[in-house]
C-alpha cells in the first residue's frame, strides 16, 4: 500500500489508540478490545517487549479490514526498520528523529514525529512528515494547533496526551486531523478489564462520530 493511502487510512480512523502493556499477550488483548469498541487505529508502543512480533500478529489478523496498525515510541532507525518489516503501517515517535524520518521515507511509510514548537514542526515537514504528533497535548493545549496552522495551514496535526472524550470536540474544533488516546482509553486494562476497554473505545467513537456529523451540517 502506498504511503498516501496509508496516511489517509490512518487519518480516517479519527482516533488512534496508544497501547502499552506489560506483555505481548496482554497487548494483543488490549488491541482486540479496542477494535471491538470501534477504534481501528492502533499505535503499539515499542516500550513493550517484542513489539514487532505483536505488530506482525495484528497486521495479519486484521488484514483487509479498516484496522491500521502502527508502531509508537520509536526512538531510532533500527527500531523503525524492524517495525516496518513486521508490517507497521505508520511510525510514531515522541520527538523528531532525522534517521527515523529517512528510514520511513526509504520504505514509504508515514512518519508521525512528536513536535511541540513551530521550529520542530517545520523540521518534520522538511523531512517528509505529513502528520505531526502534538506532544504532550495536555501541556500544549488546543491553541497550539491554531498557531501551527498560521505558518503551516496544510499541516495535519495529531494531538496526543491529554485527549479524552470530554475534550475531543475542542481538539477537532481547533483543527486536529486525528487524535491519539492513551490512558483514558485503555486504563481498565490495568485490572485486566478488557470489556471496560471496549466500552471506553465505543464512547470515544460515539463522540467522534457525533463531532463529525455536527461538522458536516
């Protein structure tokens, strides 16, 4: 699948679930629970052991569906390459890394680096990123997206960190292209309450669909 198609598929999910777990088995269970609730964008963090194995398993499991599987917390080019070989359809980093950007460009996989300042966003654009991760979103606030769009009106921004059901509408009203949701979405998994994760995912998607229906009016 070409990079543009992967990028559009990622953005069209509306909500990217940031999934962390203690073991690969648990990460798969959290991913399944999130998908059961309607969230089809997955960012599987490289803070989990054998993350590339989990990525490969989920890519195979949900092939041909609306599910798009990416790797998160990617800190170096080697990890990026391993994730891409495993099947990762996008790469996310907490900060911008030139070598990761070049690796993603080589394999034509979208790179979503964490940025906080206008300068960081500009650097990411120069190296081919078409979506940047506004991180930490809770610190930057919704106004940061409007400030980004001053010099870069075409920039796709994914706020991550601090996005929840209650403030999601504010983020999209500010111009977010897609949002990342972590602890607020997957918190019940800490107690192995995967049904709770599914309920949360459904709440996120119900709110996202409501927001989009209002925006189309």
